């Protein structure tokens, strides 16, 4: 009698429809909570990427008009575009998760996968190009110093500010100024611009003694700063990459659950 009753109860329980949204580690409710957390996190990380890119772009110590490092400029713009896209997609994903819109969840996962490729490229690019910064600066910075100083007002001001900021003179060394267009066409008797002087006064650049001017070129200080920027960009991108992998996995799980729910609502 007792055994018969137990069998009847088991059969009855099995015949009761299971709620696909019931609690559990694989339930829709659980996946929605986890994915919603990751979408909010994606919004924050996207904003962080955007802020990091803008920090690198707007750093006054690295004037963009000098075109000092193409690698830094490329990595910075890639970070900014990735961050902006991540914020936009994360916002749409929040709505999709709340409303249980299967298509929105799927698009979110696809966009994250595409952004992952970009982030891997940025991280590897920034890391691999840290050793090439000096080579880039040797060609671009020296050309800018030699050909634009005294002829392009904006770049002239940027070069003067750079020499004051890093306490340097010339691109690679102070003797660079002897071969510049500025030295050939200048009506002054200056050997170097006044911004090279340790105590800047009008026409102080006439005397090129080490007690009066800086001898080190600006390439060394700028190389160190740009390398630090590339390291930060690579580290931030790698951190976001790890979070996005988890977000993609949970997105796929929720998409599959919602698809099954639509096909078998009971």
C-alpha cells in the first residue's frame, strides 16, 4: 500500500508542468540576473575604455599636432571607438535582458564577439609596438622639428612647450637645430630656440653651453611617456576582454533558454 502511494505521488509530480523560469543555476531568472549584471558591467567598462582613450588622446604632454607616434594614435582611436560601441551595445542589451528579447541578446553576443577581436588586436598591437616607439619618434619627431619649427605657428608652440616640459632640446640632441630650416632662415643669432634654455629669457639660445641649455633630446622623455600610455591601453583592454568572454557565454545560455521557452512554452 505504502509503495503504491509513493508511485502515485511520483507520477503526479512528473505530470505537473515545469516552470522554465523556476529558480536554479540554469533557469532563465538566474541567467537574466547574471547577464544583467554583466551588461551593467559592460556599460561601466565601455565608459572606462572611452575615458582611457580620451585620457591618452588629450594628454597635454603628448601634442597630437607633432604626430609623434602613429602607433599610439591608432591604438587610442581604436580604444575610443571600442569603448563607445560597448556602451551603446550594453545599453541595448540591458533592455533586451529585462524584456527577454531573444534577438537583442543574440545581437549583444555577436557584438561582444566582434569587439573581442578588436580588443585582442589593440592589446597585441600596443604590446608589440612598445619597442618600436623610439624608431617611430626618430623619423617623425625629428622631421617635424627640422621642417616645421618657425614656419608652422601651432607646431612651433607645441615644440617649445615640449622642450620646456621635458627639459630637453632638439629631437634626438641639441645639435639637431643646426641642421633645421629654422636655423637656416632665422634672422636671430640663436644656436637653439630659447625654449631650450634652463632659465628662459629672450635670446638666451645664443649660447649653447651645457650650463645654459639642455643637451638631451626630447625623444627620450617622450618615448618613455608614450610607452607608458601603450602599456596602460594594453592592460585595460586585456581586463575588459576577460569580462566579455563571460558575458558572451551567459548571453548564449540565455538565448538558448529563451528559444526553448518559445518553442515549448509549457
